[in-house]
C-alpha cells in the first residue's frame, strides 16, 4: 500500500517544517494587513483632497439639493432648488434656511446646500415661441 520509505517519520524534522510553514503564513498575513492599511490611507487622502470646505454666513444665498429627485430622476430636471437665504449656521453643521418670500424657515444638513452665484433680484423672463403654427389661428387670419 504505502511505501514506508517515502513517509517522513522523523518527528523533529516534520515539526520544524510545520513551524516554518506557519511562520510563512503569518508573515504573508502581516504583509497583506500592512498593504491594506497603506491602500486605505492613500484612498482617504485622495478622497479628502477632493472635499471642498464650504463656509456659510448669515445672509448668504444658497441652493438646496432635492434628494427626492434622486429616486425619480428627470433627465432635464435640476436637483437644486432655491435660492434660499441663510438665517443661522450651527456649529454642528446644521443650517437654518428661509424661503424666498420669508414666510417659513427650516433646518437642513449643511452638506445639502451650496453657494448660489446669482444675485438676489435676478429673474429671467423666457419668451415662449410656438414651434408649429396653430391651424385654427391660420384660418382666422385669412
């Protein structure tokens, strides 16, 4: 069946081989742990480098992100609403906003707002142009 000459019956040599293998596994695990730690540190640095520090003051105009549009996306719908006026900024990052007409105030997370770059009185009037002439309007002209 088994050839006894091929089996290693020297217990000291077998134990030494097993300890060497266990040490190699431990070194491999330690190297993988260090590599994962360095990777996480690099990724955190890259991520933190892209974060912009936004500071808001009372009286600033801001736009508010509407997270509901994330669930039901519209291709051409803007996800930002406003402008809203900043009433108060809390040290924990909460911002109290006031609606355009000044009737209501509400608190939001500071990460959901961004600075509004337009002016307060800026309103654009958009002219509506019909793409097709109305056939009933053409018959009344004749």
